[in-house]
C-alpha cells in the first residue's frame, strides 16, 4: 500500500488572508508531501506498508529502530488533521451544543479557553503542535506536543490542532507566532470538525 495525501478540504486560497495560498502550497506540497514521500520510501517492502497510518504510528512510537518511520508517519497524520482543523470563515466560538457546554464547564468560558489555548501554543518551545483533546480521564484538555508527537499515542483523542512549526506561518508572519495563533483562533478553527470529533470520541 502506498500512503497518499487526502484531498485538501478547501481551495488553496480559501484561508486567505489569514494563511496565504503561497503558505498553503509550500506547507502542503513541500513539507507535508515530503513527510509522505519519506514514509513511503521507509516502509516500502516492510510489514508497515500494509498497515493504516494510525497503526504505523502506534507500532513505532517507542521504537528507536523505527524512529524515522514514526516521525514521518506522525507528521503525515498531524498535517492531515491540521488541514481539517481549519475552515474558511472559521474561528470564533463553537455553536451552542455539547462541545460548547463542555468547554465552558472545563475552562469557565469560551474566551478563557481561547486565552489558555493561545498561551499553550505560544509557550511550545521550538517545533510542535497545540491541541484540544479529550484526555485519558475523559475530560477536555489543552495539550502541546513537540516535533511530530501525537496525542493519541498516550491515550488522548484530539479534537483540533494548531501547527506551530515555523513553516506553518513564517512566509506570512515571519517570527510573529503570536499573530498567527490569534488569527487561527479568531478566523480559522473548524468548530464543526471539532464537534464531530467530540461526539465520536
């Protein structure tokens, strides 16, 4: 089996001006595709070639021998999840419903949640990801992961993610991660995607 990129769920310019078509193109067709090409090369002719992407990640997460496979598989998965985590005319607050209620119960208000999520995304040192998850206790939580790590390998189920690797924002925001994260929160979060993940988690 050859791992493939899923289709982008919107046009490459649909997130503009928050994220430009140039950034989407470079990010997806150079970085995301690069991880995918590496993964296919690394797994060709091995038992991993026939597994799902999630199974590859689970089976290699603690393996030094297969660290390169894990890193590339996890980055393919993370990036696919990231594209789905955004939507044109997204951001703001979730619609009234179970996820909104759970966010308010956990973080006191939607605004407080957004403040805490932004703080987590900005405090992730170096490359990584900020996530809204359902943790192992079954509660909403904000988590960060470094490099290509993914929450589900430690029992958390992600609802949405923000990519804070520099390649996600540098062409549009240079070193101003704070501006990128704020735009992500205010204009890009795909709350429908998060709500669907919340219902099935």
